[in-house]
C-alpha cells in the first residue's frame, strides 16, 4: 500500500514538473511539486526504517 502511494506521488510530481512545458493546459503548480516530492521522500525513508 505504501509503495502505491509513493508511485502515485511520484507520477503526480512528474506531471507537475514536466507537464506545463509539454501541455500548456496543465497549470504550473509551484510549491505543490516540492511538497509532493518531500512527502514521497518521507514515505520512502519511513518504509526503509520499518524493515
């Protein structure tokens, strides 16, 4: 379940980062991209520490 959330956040980050340059209809998200990246990194670290 945790890996699913990580993958979804990573895909959303990719869309937010590369989307506006490829598809102008996708709005620029600014700080939201960085927040998603930080959340994904925190989830990865938590998952690695639980093993």
